[in-house]
């Protein structure tokens, strides 16, 4: 069901490309978000980590930009604790497809340290811990468009793959930014992946 929804969302993305009369889309900004993840598995146990992510983008030219982010999420429950700090570094290409939208493609390297510790009193074990350094990358493509004055939205389809026998996975990434003025705006995002949904909300400063 979720994969069908992702496919339909990507197919529908180009239809909001003509939402406004002016492009005015910027690719230089800094952003701070609160993040919540629904159902991260560790030792076969589900965790629901939350935390923060600091991200940014810098436009080198009218069509090429760089991206970077650092995130730290964790969750502590009766059965144990989960932590996952990580960072990404990437590049992107944006191409106008109308007066109010760009087609955007991105590729990123990702590195994270997933740490799971199960409580001894709960599981009766002496060393229920696992630390894994995940390294890999993501690639995505889709539409970023101006829906109306002050409001932009994106719909991307991506693919991610990592080491440690991680099976490659498709995902859909949706986001909106409402700008109060040329500098400050509110951001909200939703990433749908196989088994894990990620929600973000925060503030963006554009330059």
C-alpha cells in the first residue's frame, strides 16, 4: 500500500509545477528541525527515536548547490536504549521546468552510528549491545515548486543503500516551507520509507 502511494505521489508531482507566476526558489539556507521517527528496529525491537537535525544548502551557481546535515536522535524505553547520530554531505542540480518550479536531483554520502543497548534486567543478558557504523548514500529526484506567495513544496522519490547487509530501499520525501519574509520561514517534512516514517518540523533561515 505504501509503495503504491509513493509511486502515485511521484507521478502526480509535475502537476503542481505551474502553481505560481514567478520562480523565486532559493537554494542557500540553514535549517533547524525537530525530528521524530516511527519504528526503528534494533535487535528486532522497535524504537521511536526523536531529536534534532541541523541542515543547510549553498547555491554555487544558478543550477548547482551543495548540501550538508548533522542529526542526533535517540529513544529510551523499558527494554533498552537507541541512539543514532549521523551526518550527510551531498550535491544537487536544479533545472527550471516552468515559471514556478524546478526539477531537482540530489546525491549524498551518509554516515551514521547506530547504537542499541538492551536492558539486562529486562532481557536477562550480560552484554546486549550493538554498535554499527552505517556508511552509504542516497539519490533522489523530483519537483520543487512555488504553490503560492510565501509557500513552496517539494515531492521527491529517492533510493538509499548502506553497508552491513542493508537492503537498498526506495523512499518518498515531501516538504513545505512557509516564508514570513525573505529570511525566515517554517518548515515541515515527511519521509516515507519501508518500515520507517520520519517527520520533521522546524525553522529555516534563507540567504
